[in-house]
C-alpha cells in the first residue's frame, strides 16, 4: 500500500512577484461583497441618474440645432441644479457657445450631488465589514502569517471599495461623456471637450480615495460591523446637516469644512472649473489630511492586536 | 417525546435534512454525524426555531413552531459561543432564567446553583469575555440546565474542553441521565457519547443513516458486507478453507500470496469458522483486520454504505468453491 | 407574554449599553445640537425669525439626534444578537423573541430620548428666543413621540431585514422622511415627519407666522389628532414587528 505524504511540502513551482499581493485581497473581497444581492440591486439602481443626465445631454445637443422645444425642456430639466444659474441666460440665447461649460456643469452635478450621495449608501452596504470581519474572526493572523505588509493589506481592502465605487462613478460618468459625444452634431466636439474625460477621472479619484480611507478607518475601529456602519453614516449625515444648518441660519459663509461631502464637492468644483484653485486649496489639504489620518489610524488598529 | 414524520428542511436549494422519520421516547440519545450532516437543523426544528419544509414535527405531542409553552420544558445548549460580552456569567444565566419567566430572586439562586454544578462557582462574577473556551462551554451548559428542563439538548458541548473538562462534562451528563432526565447530545466525539448513552442517531448528508443502540445497529449491519484482511504465511490454506463458507462473498490474494482480502457477511458462524482455520499449524498470522463493533467502526461502515463503497448482501451471491481469484 | 421578562431585557440591555463606544456615541448625539447652535450664534447673524431658529432646533434634536440614535440602538436589534451569537439563547425561551424585541425597543427609545432631552436642555440655556421654556417643553414632547414612532419603524425594519437593517433604515429615512415628507401632496401625510412638524408649528403657535404657500406642508388637523395618529403608527408598527419576529426564521449558522 502506498503511503501518501500529507505533511508540509515545499512549493516547487515558480513564485509570483510580490508587488501584486494586494490584488489577491482585493479580488477576494470584491467576490465576497458581490454575493450580497442587495448590493447588486443598488448598483443597478445607481445608474438611474445616468439616464436622467443622458437625457439632459440629448436635449442640449438637440437645442444646439435650434429646437425650441428641446431648449425649453432642457432649461426645465437643469434649472434646479445649483451650478446652472450662470449658464441659463446663455442657454436661452446660444447653447452651442457654452458646450464645454455646460457639459462640465452636468458632469459636476452628476458626480457631486447624485453619485456623491449614492456613494454613501453603496459603501455603507459592504465596507463596514471589510476589516471588522477580519478582526472579529482573527483572520488577520492568517493574512499576516504570510508575506504581506499592512500597507498591502490596506491597499487590497481599499481597492474593493474603489472597484465598486468605479461602477457607479467613473464608469457611468465616462459613459455619459461618450454618449454626449455621440449625440453631438460632429466629432469635432472632441477637440473642444477632450479634457473633460481627464477631469472626470480626477473628480472620481477625489471622491474615492478619501471615502475608501475613511470607510476602512471605521471598519478597523471595531469588531462589530454595525458600529462601523453607524460611524460611516453618521459622518456624512451629521456633516451634511451641520453644513445645511450653518449655511441657513449661520449667516452664510464658508462652512464647507464641517462636511466631508461638501469638502469633496469643493475640490470637484475646482476640477470642473467652477471654483478657483485658491478657494479649493484648503479643501484639498483637508481631504489629504482626512485620507492620511484615516489610513494611519486603520493601520495602527490592524497592527495593535499583532503587537499584543 | 420527539417525533419527526418524514421531515425535510430546505434552505433554498440546500437540503438541511432529508425525509427523516423517527420517534424518540424519553431517554438519552447521541446525535452523531459529520459537519453539514444536518444535526443543528434537526435540533432547530425540535426547538421550534425552524419550520419543516415537508413533514411534521411534534415535541411532547405538539407542534414546536411558535409554541412558547414547550420551550420551558427544553434546555438547549447551542454550539456557538456568545462572545464579546461585558457581563458576568451569573448575570447572564440569571437573565436567561428571567426570560424563562422565573422570578428574579429565584433566578439568581438557580443561576448560582447551576454555575456551581458546572464548576464555575468561584468565577461566576467575572465578565464572560475573560473566560476561556472551556469555561464558556460550562456556562452554556449551566444556562441550559438551570431551569430544570425535562429534555436537555446539547449541540457539540465538548468543543474546546480540555481532557479534564471533558471528563467533568461527561460526569455531569451521566448524572443527568441517571436522574431519569432525557438528553439529546449532538457530537463528533464518538467515544464520549458512548460513555453517556448507548443509543444513537447517525446522520449523514441530511439523512438518518441508523438509529438504535450499538448492538441493534451492528445486528442490522449483519446484512452489510464488510472486509476482512489477513496477512502472514499459509494464506493458500486459509483461502482454500474459507472459499466455501456461505458468508464469504469474494476472496482475493494479495501480491505474492502474502495475504488475502475477503468480503464477508460478519456472522457468528463465519467468525467461528475463521478461528478454526487460523488455528491450523501451517498458518502463521501476522495481521488480522476485521470490522469491529465499536461505534466508530459502525459509523465508518454506515458511511461507506451511504457512499456506495460497500454494498448490502442482496447484491451478492456467495462464491462457489474454487472461484477464488 | 410577561412584563417582568421585558423589564429583564431592558435592564440587561441598559447594562450592556454602558460600553465606551456607546457612551461616546451618546455624548456626540447629546452635544451635537448645542455645539452647532453655539457656532451659529457666535457669528454675526442676519435677523433670523424665531420660528426659523425653532425649526432648526427641531430638525437637529427631534430629527437628527433621535434618528441617528435609533440607527445605533434600534436598527441593529436582530443583527446585533445574530452577530454576537446570542440570538439562539434568547429565542429558545418562552416568548423570548417578543420579550427581546420589546425590551430592546424600550432601551433604545430611552437612551435616545435622554440624548434629545439633554440636547434641548443645554441648547435652551443659551439660545436667543423669547419662549425658550415653551420650546423646551414642546421639543421634549416631540422627542418622545419621535423616539417612539421612529423606534417602532426601525425595529420593524430590523425584524424584516435583519442583516441590512441600518442601510434600509438610512434609505427609508432619506427617501420618505427626507424627500417625500416635503412633497406638497397627500403622500407626505403618510410620513412621521409631517405629523411632528405640524405639531411643532401648532404647539408653538407659529402656524400663522409662516408664508401661506408653506402651510401645505403642515397638517390642519388639531394637535390631538396628530398625536393620536403618531401613537397609532407606533402601536401598528410595533404590532407588525411583534408578528413578524414570531413568524420569521433566523438562520444562526450554516445548515449543519
């Protein structure tokens, strides 16, 4: 009878290089999150604003061709957008003259208000358990018994958030831009608007990086995911309400810093040329500080049980 | 008593338990099966936490689903540990007793008594989160027996216990059974179950493989073919003598005639015959491997039968003399 | 059912709630409104009418503080037990599920109500308003109604969607209590916010001071009717939660 060696055996095959170790964590985390049917449903629903904005692009290009009905419909559709106020007079006169500004405004509204809000819901559905679960089940001991640094671990976890956020931000925004080009009279608009594609990517990065860092920080703070979820939602809700209150009864003024959402919006507005760099610079510094603080805290939380 | 009539429980497309039909009068039973065999599902059906997809469950003659009155008569010790709690064992067991609708002062006295019974008298005031795994198992047992139920249902109570803890747990359960109380004990640790009760329910893949005492199951397995392996010299003589035995269903030489393998029906007549043949002077036996009567072995045989690795007698015809290969 | 068992759950949960995280969360909730109002008043203000300031305090205490508190204490009612593996120990007790639900509901509303009372008590010490005592009484009453009604709503969400209760509670609050309650149509009368808002304006006698076109967002019914509807909503939602928790299967592990 043959005896089979079932003990530890060295790996004789070739080893992959270590630079993409985070990828394994990211791929596994994404697969696990994808099992949640509610997340899949919300991801589909998160594309609804894209349809609305797609209609706005369609109406805009139709109004360029002097369709009065399209122009009126467009004004009706976009007049509630805060950034559209200064564009409305020109939209009535000669829409073709403000294509770049108008497209920028639509994309900013899409990313700042619509997808910015959906981002909070989507991330709250899966991110609280990303590190919490590892701490709870002590799976981090398995992770760190391999050749894996804490930064690689954090990068892998962050990429799970980034991948899902990409599905509701960068992907639909890029699709909107392509749709707008397709709906325009000729391809020469590419020359006029090519930079918007890069602005989209920059604006989504400004959303995703701080959001992923903050979500990971909350996830690492506790072993109970409901506390992490509560922290995540509270941060956005409290900030938003505080901003609204201070803006309404606090005599106006620059209260963007009390809300992470508005801080992100401030930088996005600069990316789409709606704000000056001088106005957005403090917001950029604050976002960088949030990101750095969150990541350092998350890393410290992960390493604490290993040290003890 | 517990009664399951052709009970099936489906979790969407996963089968928890499959067409189980059994009746358990008061007594002590070991519920044995590998992981995923449906033990916890069966217990959850009996405690009214799950509804059967098909069939009927009766506990003390009544449907346990949503029947709070029945729960007072059951003491349940689940497998999962209640973790991360900043309360003491005494507070927790008292709390659970109060939920069993026992007045507060009496609850505290009973909780104290139960914790002392499981050996936690000196540490009952410490927070649960500071307890070892073994101590948590004891608290779980204490909360199950504190309200003095008629039936005690334990799901993997030996998990995490050290040998001394296991011994103590076994003693407590033996006393429980000796007091005439009923017990359903789910476990992987077969020999510890054997020490507490001689009656078993063997589950695998959601099906009830067998039920009864080890002797009853062994008798039932008389119809099942087992393998006997012999090694040594004089094996040709053994083969020539055994090939005509009506209980030998097949016989095969090992390389160089160093041994033989026989598929047999393990009857008393076969065993007597084999003993006589092996007593012959030309036979020097080096190794004999036969199916044993231990619970472990019975379970192993049943599992093989379930997987189709061995077959029952009906599929085989005895060998005619001279047919050995 | 047994009141003593509900009381036992309440006491036990109260004891468990005295953890570091929850006390910090409670302090944040209780101090959020006073800090914000202090910030507002520290700036040179345009003249703000009394009812605008009162409405802001109402939103901060009765809506934000109560809702966030209930999101922490009420929405994870089942999830917390499932996560800490304690569900099965409670569910196998006579009427254990119902006692657990009612005891935890009482615990959640008490913590949240106390946070709201603390918030308005501190705020009313320094807020510039003519009728601060009256505002205090009204906000305390509304906080009680808000805690009870939203607590019952979140508890029902927790029972129906045990693992995603917090997400659904946030979604429901944003969509219905945030957006739909401000739609000038019949649909806004179905929201809890509509009733609470109406009560504020009636009890503070601000109904006649607000612009006529904004009155469509308020109930014309006498206050007792709004209170009755709110209590009715609370009892109905709680009853629905009690029925749902009794007839739902909660999986505590794999299908072993």
